[in-house]
C-alpha cells in the first residue's frame, strides 16, 4: 500500500448532513433569540395594515364604501386578507412561529436558571487585587462577621477557610425569564380568546331593538369553541341617538360627541335599565362588551305602488359618501310593488343648500334642513328572488340593472324632497314620499375571555423588563487574616462596571465600619 493510499484511508470522513441534522438545525435556528426578535418585529409589522386598512370586524361601513369607491383595490385587499388582518392565515403563521420560538427559548433557559439558583457562589480567588474592583484595610474582622454584614446587604454568602464569597442580583435573570414567560402568556391569552370568544356587528335604527343571538347579527365571527348557547342573552332598544357638532370656527362640522340612549335588559325578564352608550364607554354585561363604532342617517320613506297600495314604509339606512357633510347615498328596493317592482337611487342631504349651478349639496353634517335628492327611479325585476345575495347599498347587479326601465333619470330629476313632500312617478307607476329622518348606529359586540389574562401578562412583561434592565448581577469576595482585610468585586452584567464602582465603595465602608447600607 502506498503512502498516499494509507493517508487517504486514515483521513477523517466528512460527516453527512442528513434529514435529522437539517431538522436539528431548523429547530436551533427557530428557537434562537435572534429569530424570536425577528418574529416579534414581523408580528408588529404585520399589525400595521390592521391600522391603515378598515377592518370588517371594526368598521364594516368603511369596507363597503371602499368597495363602492375602488372595487379593484378592495378586491386585492380582500385577496390578501387585509380586511381581516388579525384573523388572516399569514398573521396566524407569524403568531404560531413566534409562539414556538418562545417556548424553545424559555424552557431551556428556565432549566438553566433553576440549576443556577441551586449553585453556590464560587470560592474566593487568592489574589483579589487583580479583580476589576479591589480594596484593603486594617481591621480585626473575622469571616463570620464579614459574612453577617454581607447578608445584611442581601447578598447570598458562602464561607471558607479565611474567605467569604457573596453574590447578588439573581432577580436580573428572573426578570428576563419573567418577560419571556409573560410574552408566552400574552400569546396564550390571545389564542384562548380566539377559541372561546366571538365578535359580531349589527346596524340598528332608532326605535328598533337588538337581541344577542346569532341570527340578529349582520356579521358574526365566533371562535371555534363558541356555540349559539354561549352568547349572553341580553337585549336592548335604541330609543334615541344624539350627535353634537362644532358650529363655528375652523373646525365647523366636526363631531364633538355621540350618545346612543338604550333601554337594556341584562337577561330575559330582568328589569329594564337606561344606558348611555358612547364611543369610549361600552356597555358591558357579564364580560360581553358592546361598542358604538359608527352612525349615519336613515330617512323614512313611504312608497305607494301603481295599484294604490302601500308597498313599502320605513327607514332606509344610507351609506355615508362624505364624512364632512354626512351626505349619504340611499337605495330603496320595493319588491312587493304592483304591477312591477320599483327601485330608487337617492342622495340624502342633512343640511341642504342650493348651489349656483342649480344643484344641491349639504353644508353641515347635522340634520338642520334635511332633504332627499332623487337620482333615479326604475321599474322591473330587481333580481331579489333569484337566490343571489345582494348588497343593501346596491340597487341591483350591473347585468340586472341594464334590464330595468328608468322612470326618472338625468334631466327628469326633480328638486330635492323635504320632509312631508312626495313625487308621483311617471306612467302611473306609484308615488315616493319622504316622511321623516332617523339615525342608525353600528355596534360591535365582543366577548374575549383572554382579555384580562392578556392584561395581567402584559403587566408581568413590563415588570420583567424593568427588573432585567435595573438589576446588576455582581460578586464580592473577602479575605481576612493578620489584621488585614482584602475585598474584591466584579460585575457579571456587561456595561454596568461604572455603577458597580460606587456600590463597591459603599460595601467596603460597611465591612470596615459595620454601617448599614443606606442606598
């Protein structure tokens, strides 16, 4: 055998990097502190669209308005789940990865910390003068007395033959561990709330009521463990809604206060109580919170069909088109009209004023001079019986709208109708009458059993980070003998040497004179 062959045979073989090694590498990467920080940053970054894009669970009216104003953009938002950021697949993926990463970080650190707590401080070095902090003084101080004085300064102390070793600052790692455990607690609380909590949105018009049942919601988002029997059986009636606006100055028309006056029954058969629902003052019943999140106008119409029968009468919630003036678009569908169905496109003007070009606009968001401008009136099959769902803010799908016969449109549009006024439709198709004005409100009902645990965990996280930042891990060693006492000290926390120098000087004074620590 040649030398080259022998060297080749004796050379160490390169280790393979198989599936197990790849899994181990992935796990170590995922559970590293660097990865946890990256995921935490990504979670915060992923929450930004939830503040910039209107959310269906918080403001469904804005979502509907965005679909009307920019349907293509709204479709792309919906495709990437930007209207439901906090329940989206990609947000949940980041959330679960962070949860796994924190568990992988906390469990080994907790085990290491438990071993550290049981470990005694190390023996004192022989040459204390080589430590970052050192001092010596003449005194007849024995080991037991030095240990007693250091214990009075809340040091953990061990003694030996002529020496004392003391350590302090274990709460620093406790705070660090508490912070990470608290982050896990927040994630668990959020997950628990998602499983056993629910959210729902509904629009309520003045004079109407609401009962907390699944069927009563316009949109209901339950957790996977929520059933119809899980809902708290309360109900209320919206008796009145008041809005106050700024009437003068540069901020004229800005809303100052919203108040919805409710008649509430906490349980079926319980006494009715009054409650003033405000934006930042939700109604809370057994952990279920009801928030006021939006409002608008619901003008009241009466429609008489071509046969002289009242085919429709009631309030119609209108979609806000201009927040500054509360100009709103209204759609009235009358499927029961005879001999043919009727549909109306209208614009509600809370404070109607004429413009120089002959048109009308609203000058103020309050209903000082409410009028309704008829944009178009149509007759024909509205497609309501086709089984296809339709929006209440849309008269009909485009393909259906093309088949309708216009009765009033374009130049035939009359002047706006004031309260009590009506318009007769051409060809004896019927009559539209504007009879009054009501308000509508949108409310969100939310039950989140993880809300209080998340708050407690957040408080624990703040306490943990405070302990981690404020407390320094440090050691002090003392050697006695022949009337000379040597003292040495060092800090185990990077960047805290300057602060420890002052504390070390005070420790030396206590050892020399037996004074109590006044810091």
